[in-house]
């Protein structure tokens, strides 16, 4: 079993948050997800890190989850359910072995940016959450968006439909 050193992993996630906007694309301000009407939030690349994540096969991704001030305050205070106005953004890259430090993994090509927006009235049928999944700054099709809530409902209903836990 190969050991993954977390410090290089976390460090590798911070650099792309500030430098990779061209790789994933900021998208058109009018680009919204089907079903939910969620767009990429303005300035999300400057938001605070909630947690890094490592996704195994078949996706094999490095991920960084960031949140707006409402999200950060809710995580720090342990507030569940999350308040309306919470916005979470997951940035993902293919996991690539570091050529400089063999045990480390670094971000490769960008894969997706995924967004969750809490609005309990607008998204009442989906636990209060609207979803957006973007590739290259453009929303993916409706078929892919139809899978969002079902996955969250089946696995993390007891945590207000959110997978990410705060990394203090």
C-alpha cells in the first residue's frame, strides 16, 4: 500500500486555487445549470478553504472545497442545517504523481467545478440545495444534474446533504 503524504497534498491544492482559473475557466456570467439555475459564483477562487479531498478510482481526483462567508461561519459554529445563502464550491483536478517528490500527488488537468447553493424556498424539493456542475466554465447537461440530489440524499441526508466536513 502506498502512503500519501498529506502535507504536500494540501500544499499542492492551495497553489491551483489561486493560479488555475484559466485551466478551469470562469465561465460566462449567464451560464447556469439546467434544472437549478446555479452559476459559478463571482470571486469563488478567493474564498476560504473548507477542506481538501482525495477521490480514488475511477475518478482519481484531487479536490478543494471552498465556501462563502456564510458557509465558513456555519462550519466553524457547527450549524446544521446550513443557513440559506450558504454556497459551497468544489474544484477538482486529475491526480498526478509529482516528478519532484515521488510520494506526493499534484493537480493535473482540471476536471470539474461543482457548486451547491442553499435556498430552502427555491430548492425545497431538493433539501434546500441547488446544484451546478461545470466543465471548462460551462454547465454540463440536464441528465448529469438529475443525479446530484439523489446521490447526496442517499449518502449524507443526516448532514444536510453535504459530504464535506470542515478541516480545522
